[in-house]
C-alpha cells in the first residue's frame, strides 16, 4: 500500500534543487566506426583537468533489450536512440558536467539536431580521421563491427567540412591524439566550428 508523506515529515534540507552553475564543456569526437574515437576518449579522461565523463553512443545501444528488430524497423530504432542520446548529452552538459562524446555525424540530421541542442561556444568539434583501407583492416581485426560500416560512413562524417581540431589515428597513437587535443584546447579559434555551422546551417 502506498503511503503519502506529509509535508511535515519531509527533510527540507534536501528539498532544494542544487545550483550546478555554468554549462559543462563538450569535446565531440566525430569519426567513422573503427576510427579510434573511444580509445582517444579514454586517454583524454586521464589527461584533462577536472572531472570529465566519457559518453559513447555505443553505451546507449548496449542498454537496449535483446529483442529481435526486423530489418525494416532497424533504422527507425537507431534514429530514436541517436535522438535520445543527443538530449542526454545536452542534459548532462546543462547540469554542469564536462563530457567527451564519441559519436559519428554519419547522417546530416544528427549534426543539425546537435546544433539546436548544444551550446556552440562550449562545444569543441574534433575530426577523427583515418584512411579507408586502414578502417577496413581494423573492422576485420576487431570482428565486432558490421563489415562495410566504416565505408558507408566515410563520405558522410566529415562532409560538413569544419572542425576545431583534427587528428589522424593512422599516423598517431590514441594517446598522441589525446595530447594534441588537450594542447589545442586553450588556443582554439573563435568562432568555434559549432558557432560557424549553426550560423551557416540553422
């Protein structure tokens, strides 16, 4: 049986919603599947000052129940998950949390939606590049990715053109890429890539 607490029994010292201050910062790692985004994100967590969260979209897909999804419904399922992920990222940042987000901007609507949701001045867009032959080699080596996924995303993820920082994981290790990002953060040009893209696209 449900019992409703009277106003007199509530602990009023815990009734105030905390003021978490300003928005958190977001480092958005944009690259194809198998480009090394997650490895860079893990390195960044150990290199950046203060408290940071790693928010990968794969973690949201992993939360889904194991029910079978028929092929004709799969893209709608992926799109709903992506749309919810965008709002979770925005909500975490709005509450003052700093985030490293690894996520492929493989469909134009994803970028447009994030431009509406995120604070452009607080978002650093990092292009994580890797040549297609190396991506395909990694797919085979990993064995946990659909063959051809990187190739399908390859021409889309960087089609918007502008990033604040670019790294190439075929030339540098994840740690070297993370160090490059950390070193570039204090001297980023304004307007940011997200500020430029919002003016151009929204």
